[in-house]
């Protein structure tokens, strides 16, 4: 009997749909991209790279996969952008209702529309944190409101949208954009407090949509519309770590990997990025559990000794 594929080749005991805290949904879709094609191959390249990645995270001293990561069947073969959005919405909403941490790997950025819609229906006052080179705020493009250039338009109308890393947009998007919630790439390089300012705009519950062209092409070139002047690895991790520490990240997606057969570095970076985000999510939970244990242990010590506990 052929064994079912698991995320990163983890043991099946950590990969069941019933016991896993995390669900990973691959969406192989590239129906509306307008330059570099191949985002539909991104999920497979990501999964292959993940199978060759160490699962112990040094920074957080953790193994996030032990929380359980269920890999769904890949969503693919859509008739239209509309059916893709509807399909993603239905699958994401189903797993949210099962109280899972829903994550997604694309696919072009339009796959995020259905996911964001599902999370917004579940969480009041949702913040969508968009990390991206492009504003993606057009109401429609090339005859469709579900084009990748429109990926965040709906979110701009129904959620608290905060945009980070933007460095390319159409003039028409100025009329839609809330500039108080936009952190342009050319501005954050001279602003020592931009991360603090982003956090000031967050609500309690946050959904992250991470378009890989947010990163500088020197560290990730395999994406459909690369833009110079992007984020680098450690500043990105510092930012994400703070978001996970200070907010309740309810889900996230990573999109726009267009694999290049000659360059496995980009695929591996995406594999590491996904796992780092899980490591930050569940390291935070571990720290909170440890604090609760310390408080309980201190209370028990007080009871057993009959003396007041001295925190000093």
C-alpha cells in the first residue's frame, strides 16, 4: 500500500487531519498572472524542498511539526478564477470551523481572496497584513475582479488592511489605498521604528498574506514579478517574530513562488520561511505554557512551605 504523502515527510502520527493543529492547503493555480508564469508549480517545489529541510529550529529551540501538520490534497484544475476563489473559500472555511490553524501555499496571489474572505467571516475586526512588492488594489483587471492584481482589493474594503514593502503600483490605486496603513519600501529603510508603527495598527486577530516578491530578488528570484529593493531575510524574520509574539495570528498564506529548475535556493527559502512562521507561532504558545507552569509551581511552593513566595 502506498503511504500518503505528509508535509516535509513527517511521521504520520504528526500528520493526521484529526490530531493536527495546523492544516496546509496547496493551491496550484496560475490562471491570471501577466508576466512570469509557473506559480501553479510553486506548491510542489515548496513541498519537495520541505522534505529536505531540518525540522529542528535553532532560534526557537523547537520542533513545530510536533504540533501536527495535516497536508491536504492539492487544489487544482479550476474552470475559472471565480471557481478557484469559491473552492479555496469553502475548503478554508471548513478547516477554520474545525478549529485548525489554516495555512496555504500558492499559487498566484489571487488564491488569497477566498481565504481572506473565510477568515473575515469568522473573526470580527480582522487585520490582514499584506507583505508584498505590489499594492494589488485594482477593483478589476483584464476583465476579472479575481485577477492577481486585485488580490487585496476586497480585503481593503472589508478588513483592516496593512501593507508592508510596497514599491510598485498603478496610479489608479492611490484612490483606494489608505496611505496611513501603507509602509513603502523606500520609506522603511530610513525608519528605525517602522515595525513598531505597523504593530500599532494591528487588531487582536491577524491574517498574514506573504507575496514572495516582497523579498529582494537577490535572495529570492523565482517569482513572477520580481522588484528591486525588497526585504532581506533577517529583517523579515525579526518582523514576523514580533507579529507572532504580539498578535494572535489566526492563519497565513505564502504565494507567488515560480520555481526555476536551475535554482533550488528560492524553493528552499520558501520552505524555511513557512516553517519559521510556524516555529514563531508555536514557540509563543510554549512560552505561555511555561509561564503558566512557573506560576502554578510557585503557588504550590507557597502552599507546601506555608510561607509567602518571594519573586526576588
